């Protein structure tokens, strides 16, 4: 009880409304989630390892926001992201040959098929769980959770296909957040969608450049 009261006191300022945006009473949690999320995606587009620490801050702000909005899967997903971000940070720094920085690459067909196959049971299982927990949008919350986990897995491995899953998740997130009155977050995810498309194009160019350089090095 004491721990809950302390945590409640710590997050209370983050839930304080700052201004109105349509039907959305924008809080510090939503505003800071917007700022750190935008920076995180921009750093991913730039293939910067600093996307992970900024992403961890984003997870904490969105954890508070989504729990308050009763989007329990999205809130729980932020906790999972904390662990995945720490792991991804390590992989990018030490996951290459001889513990060097990891190079960008592509996922194998088998890996993609496994991830796609897992989307159905994970979404189904989460939908049942969230409906029982009285989540405000159990199926859509479950689907975006499954897509985001697949995307984060591929991002941690520095594989270009992560952008496909982020784009698919954003196409669901945008109408979901607007329907829940989280107008600023909905606008943020429109921005995220545009940045994901830009990220896919940027990574595709860099991957093509790496392949060309590798081919030239082998020929030499």
C-alpha cells in the first residue's frame, strides 16, 4: 500500500492536464511521450544507437499515459519495451563480429514467416486476456501489441524489415488513439508513420551502399 501511494505521488504530476487539444486534455505524460517518441524514431531513421536510451524514456512516459487511458496492453507493452530496449542497445553496440557494432541486414524468410505466424495466436490470446481485464479496445490493442513486438524484435537485430511492422502498427494506432480522445498522441503517430516510411527508404539506401562496398572489398 505504501509503495502504491509513493508511485501514485510520483506519477501524479505527469497526469496533470496542461492544455486542451480537441477532446484531449493533454498531460505532461502525453506531451513528453510525444517529444521523446519523435526523437527516438528520428534517431532510428538516422541508424543511431541513441534511439535506445531515448526510447526507454519514451516507454516510461507512455506507460503512465496508456495506463491512465485503460489501454492496458499498450501500457504493459512499455514494460516489455524497457527490457527489449536494453537488449537492443547491447546488440547494436556489441552484436557484430568480434563484439563490434552490429551491421544492418535483412531478416531471413524463415524468421519473417515465424513472426507472421505468431501474430495470429498472440493477437487472439491477448484479445481474450484484455477483454477479461475490461480493456477499452481489446482486439485493436492486442493487434498493435503483437505488431509492435515483432517490429521491436527486428529493430533490435538491426534488420530493415522492422519498418514494415512499425508501419502496419501505426496504421492501426492512429484511428485507435483518435477514437480514445488522445488527439495529440494520434497526431504524433501520423508523424511516426511518415518517419517510418522515411526510415525504410533511408535504411534501404544505406543497406544498398553497404552491399556495394562489401562487394568491392571482396573483389579487391
